[in-house]
C-alpha cells in the first residue's frame, strides 16, 4: 500500500502536483404508424433516431484492465500523451480509455480518477465524468481543489439537464397544414424533415387546358435546418421539386426564423416562398405536355408546428390531417379542414370492443372540439404516453346523436 501511495504522488507530481493539490479544472470542454392512429395514405414521416450529444460513454463492453502499479503509471502517461496529441474527439476518447485502465488497475489512485473525469468531460461523457470526479473526491476529500471539483460536478449536471431537454424535443411534429415532420436534434442544431408536404394552391397553382385549376396531390420533400439560441430559431427552409401534372416546379429555399416554446410544445416558423403557375396542355392527338412554369411574387408565410407527439395513439388509421372527403360526389378538400376521422378498425381490438367503427368522425378529443384546433393541436391531444387513456366524442353517419368512448393508447 505504501508503494502504491508513493507511486500516486510521483505520478501526480509529474502531471499536476500531488493528488491533493490538483490544478484548477479547465473552464471549457470539448465539444408502422398507419395502423395505430397515424394518417392513412401518402408518405408519412416515420419516427427516427435523432442526432444527440452523448452524455455517457458508448455502451461497449471492454475487458477490465489488469496489471501492476507500473502498468497503471504507463496508462497514465499514455493518456497524457494522447491529450497532448489530440486533434479530434476520437483522439480524446483514446486518452479516456487509457485513464480508465489506470483506474481499473489502481482504483485507489485519486489522480487517475481526476484525469479520467477531465477526459470524459472533454468528449462530452458528462454522466461518467460526474462519477469519476465523485470517486476522486472520495479518495481525496481534503484536496485543495475539492471545491472546484464539486463546482464542476454542478456544471456537468446542468449540462446534462440541458441535453435531456434538447433530446426531449426530438420526434414527430405536426404543422398547421397537417404535415408530419420528423425532428432530429444534435446539440443546438434542429432538423425538421418530411416527404409528405402537400403543396397549397397559393404556392403552386396547377392548371389543365379546358379543365382549369386542378389540385396537386403529389407530396413534396421539405425541411428546416435550424440553429437554436435561447428560444430563437434561425436557419434555412427548403422545399424540393413539385410535380404538377406534366410540369415540374423547381425547388425553393429561403432563410427561416422562428421561436421555440417548450411550455406550449410548439415552434412558430417564418420563411419566404415563391408562388408559381404551372400549366399543362391537353393534346387531342398526342401526349399532354407542360405548357410552362412561371414564377410569381415572393411572400412570407408562417407555420406553427406542435410536438413531439406522444408515443401512443389509438389502434386505427386516421384520416383528415392531409385531406377530407365527405363521400359521394362531394369534392376532396386537401390540407387540414378541421375534420378528423377513424379509418379502419380491426375486429377484436379494444378499440372495436369499445364501439368504434370504420369511418367514425372524431368531433372532440378530451372534451375539446376538433374543429377549433389546428392539425398540430389535434395531434398533440390525440397522442400521448402508451397506456394512457383518451376520451373521444364520435359521430357515425346516419346516427341521430354523437357518442363518447374512452380509449387506451397503444405504442406505435
């Protein structure tokens, strides 16, 4: 034991003084839905794995290091060399691994825990760094820098809270027009993507000779690439090419700004877009062709998105987020119309047993009328934690009055 303690002080003197006299810590650190209540038809953004900032070491199983006190000293030296030569986060992870092996060989070596915590902080493994610093304080409670280390732990815990808050924003968001976006988070970078954005006629007016204005039913790719500072969002909006019958409308892009409101679970985004006229010419003798695409005025638009949606929904497909049709010879209205309906309900499911049937219209969610909600607000009320319950007021074609059911949400 005396040999080990002497070795600890020798190593500490080499790097930063004895383990009870460590230098101050650095002030900076390194850097299947349609069947469970999702819209039916079209392409819907699927939940994905958001980009994240790591808060703990990767879950990789490594054999425990063994050796002599001299081996522990060598791992310490190798770790320090890795830090000196580091040019990337991967190089710092090499240093972290060397310090880890030093602590496994000589778990009473306080300075090894200190350096391990420092390396873990620099690569963003905050949870592991906290534990390493706590181990250092246990072994060296009287160290002159003990309070500095305690302060660093408080800072790391705060960073963990911010990371958890940021990661909590990732998931599915719904725009005011009923478009489902997938939000990925990487630090203060937010990326909203969708392949199911319906293009409104005030953005692209598609006409057919002898017919007039015709709706665009082909969804387009769209995305926001945003940076978050405080609650302010700024970045770029991009909309991919649009197929308007025989014409192709070019992609559009502009700067985007907005605000994020975590309390209301919404973001309000603004961007400019160009309006277009696309005309398809009908031919009686040959193939129809595009008569031209004309760019019009530039205008600023606002989109309010709500999310992320809960991971539980009702066990049926939904209609109404992207279009609504009353049936028969009535017109199909594209985009959110303030109407929401149940698609297909499988026999034998709890939803079927509760009395819900195909084509039932949802009039209210937990007592709030659907017609007074935006698409995002309706989705936020409809989805929630798996196992929780949602109350739906339903109306069935031919019925004299609506009825109410309580439905348990299932994971999708």
